[in-house]
C-alpha cells in the first residue's frame, strides 16, 4: 500500500537517512542455494540424523566464512550498497547495529530451515526403509 507522495526514490532517501539498507542479494542467495541443494539430499543419503545435521552445519560454516569474507571485502572496496553501513571516516569506527543484527537473523533463519530440511530428508528416508521392510502375511 502506497501513501500519497510515496515513491521508490522517496523511500530510498528515508532508508538512507535512517542508515538502513537491504541485504545484498548475492550473499543471501549463496546461503539459499546451498540450503536448497544440499540440506534435503544430506538427510536422504546419510543414515544417522545427527551426522547429517552435523555435516550440513560443517559444510555451511565453511561456506559462511566465504560469504562473510565477500561481504567484508565489498564493504572495504566501497561497492554500491554497503553491508555494515557507511564506511567509517575516523576512529573509533561506528557501525549500523541494525544491519549486523539483521544479517545474522536472516542467516540464522536460513540455517534453521536447512536443519529442518535435513531432518525432513531423514524422515523421508526412514519412511522409505520401513515400507521396504514390511512383509506381507497371507
């Protein structure tokens, strides 16, 4: 719903004044692609649920380190939309806590969805195995 005088440029100016920016879609997409492509198959292929979840989290932590490095380097290079607010002009450096907190919350939610998909894959695998082991009695 738009109010009178509400434009994309106007909202952009307000967002910039508040120090709020949307998260870079490239870095968030990296986590989403990993979650969708890896979580469910891990649950289906690894017989132990705890091993499957631990594998998902270990691989995810490795990917997350590259994601964080990418976000930090793009911020240091002053690229289009900074991840942690404007580049500091002096010392001590001030950061936009809203951006850092939001970045963490989004990635936490994606990780929780991934763990849920791993557990769902393990449940599907268990259901398939129980159907195979059912013997018909005549």
